[in-house]
C-alpha cells in the first residue's frame, strides 16, 4: 500500500493560509492514490487552534477518499497556551475530530492493512515509563510482516546544535529494538536521513531559516520506498539583509511572484528613532508587497544616540565625510560600501559607546 506521511503543518487559527496547506496536501495525496495518511505530529499550532478549527478539519477528512487517517500527537498538539504548564491536559482525543481519524498520545503498535506501524508520540513527561524504549521492546511482539516506525521527536544523533526538550530525544537504537525497518520522524522541521531514519521536515514554513522545499512523503510499503512530494502552498522562505543608514536603504530585488514567498528580512545599520525604524519597515513592506509574508529582525540596528558619543565613530565619521565630499561618483559608491562594512563590523563596540 501507499501511505502519505506529513509532519509539522502547524495549522494556526490566526493564519488562515495554513489551512490551505492541509487542504492542498489532502488533494495532492488523493491524486497520488494513497490508501492511508499518517500525521507525524504538530498538525496544529496548539490545542487552542485545534479546538477552534475542529469542525473545519473534520469536514476536510470526510471529503477525503482515505480509509485510514492516523494522528501521532506532537508537542504543539498537546499544548494549550491558555493554561499554565501544570494544568496541561494531554487527552487530545477528548476533542471530536470526526470518526475518520485515530489520535495517539501514547506509544502503540498499529496494523494498517498488513503493514505494522509503531507509533511514538511526543513524550510530554520525560519520566513517563510508557515511553521507555527498552520496556516497549520487551512488550512488543515480533513483527509478522513489514514494520515501520512513525514518531515525533529528534534522533539522538541529530541533537547536536538543536535545543529541544528532553522528551523529544529518540535513541539511535530505536529501530533495532522495536524491529522497525524504517522510522519516520516529525519535530525538527528539517529533512535529514541516516541509515533507516528519515526526518520528514516541516510541511510549511514556520520560522526563520526554514528554506528549501516543504511538503510531505509517500511511502510505498511494497517496495519499501519513501518519496518526497513538494507542496508549493507550504511556501518558500528567503533571507535578505538590508543596510539602513537613517532613512536611506536599498532593498535588493527579490522575485516575489514565482511562489508563495516568506521573506525573513534582517536590518542592520543606524536609525534615529523607533519611529524611523517603523517607517523603514513600512516602506520595505510596500516594496515587497507581493510577498506572502514578511518578518523583520532588527536586533542589529543601532540607534544614533548610542554612537554619537563614541570616539571611534567620531574619528571615522569625520575622516569619511572629508573623503566623501571630495570624491567622484565612483569613489563615493566605494566609500558608502566602506561605511556599511565599518558599521557592520564594529557595531558591538559602537553600541557600548
């Protein structure tokens, strides 16, 4: 059989376009004639969104031709931002999403038309014994056919440089202990593979840095073959850095019409005030008006009051201005670049005055 696997859609009640990502996935999976769907966690941004959108979600499943829809709970699915951490209710299945979907918040061995699927949701409590792999290995029967694993977490070998909760770590020997021929994982928003492990990656752009294609996977259990399927509706992300000097800036050309685009714009340089910073952001938004979404990072902007008393800046600025006033247009362009590089490289010192 062919199964569609998707992770980290993060459908958000405050972002209607994220619903279109899920709808596009269902349509594309139907076109590819998959027989089942497995959601490897973080279908919703949080339980608040799940609650608000559950009727819409149920309707999308009713209209879909799939006989099996399995939802392996992720950490976002299990978190309600309106409650304190100690009051979190992890019984996601208490919410009604229709009869077509089965939700799992505890490990479970599932039979899907002859294919065994070991489901391993996100472990909210690191001390929960029901998630201990050695114990699960003792209690889980031998496979009677092909067995794969689907979970929401980070393989221990991938943890380096990734700040995640302890409950997300899945040990490297997970596949061998549970006798899974392949393991598919959600959670880290990046497509990575090693041996039998495959991180599915995020179905849509969720945060800065998530460049590249977004989409889902088709797993053919007959040939044991996984295939990635891009979802243009998941958007593409591009990072842009723009130098600002008071009210002067030059945004680079970016093709905002080729695909739904999220622009992550980092501003650096000098501004006079918060008002000027906000005005510049508005002008940049107008310049990239056709972008689907724009985010701004302004931590590298320096306020002019922070550098006026800097001796280093006064010396550089006086000499720079003297050269600039006497230079021809070509030399002036070079001097403008020199000022940009100076500010970029010594901004930490300038902030300190």
